[in-house]
C-alpha cells in the first residue's frame, strides 16, 4: 500500500481591522465573527484583562510568558492609555494568536485594533516569520472615519 502524503495544513486566516476609536471596529468584528465563525480578538480588552489582578483566558495563559518588567510596562501603558514599547504589543499579539495549543489551521481571527502603526506591523511580521507570512489569507480592513464623526 503506498504511503499517502499528509493532508495539507491550511493557512491561518487573519483579518486586521483598524480605525480610530468609536469608528465601528467592534461592531463590525462582532457581526463578522457571528456570521463567519471567526474569533474576535479585541486587543484593548485583552490588555486590560492581562493587567487585572485575576486575568481569565486567554490573558491568563499568556501572563506567565511575560516578565515582571513587561507586565509593569503593560500596566503603565494601559493605565495611561498609551502605546506599549515597540516590541511588547507585537509579542503579546503573537502569543495570543499562535500561543499554547494553537495550530495554524485553527487560527481564524479578526484582530481588532492592531497594528497601530507600520513599525509594530514590521516587528510583528518578523516575530512570526516561522509561523506565518502574510498571503492571500490575510486581510486589512481600514475604517476611514474622521475623529469628529466617530465621537458622535
């Protein structure tokens, strides 16, 4: 009997959703996740959960992989509503998307609010080069809403 090749592993599906605060990112992601069986990863909520005294999954799974200094830095930045250092947020996102127990074919995620700038995108891609390379299964949805309209 001939040996069969294993079934090909499907590529992760990553959809990055960007826009100013209150531009509708969460509403769009909630709708898409419901209709297309996608996980909605809301970075802001995850980071607030991470710095809480008793984080729940998935932040609870990621917290042990971070140093005390990294956790302090996240706490300072989340509390001040500022961006974490260039390498830190991409590291968290990598762990969140491809951490414990994740296989690339299982990853079907809407990434809400990341990356905030091109520098973080490049650090993120470099961190993931062994796990994922942007291809036809990676999308960017940019909600173009001016800040004044978003606030109303």
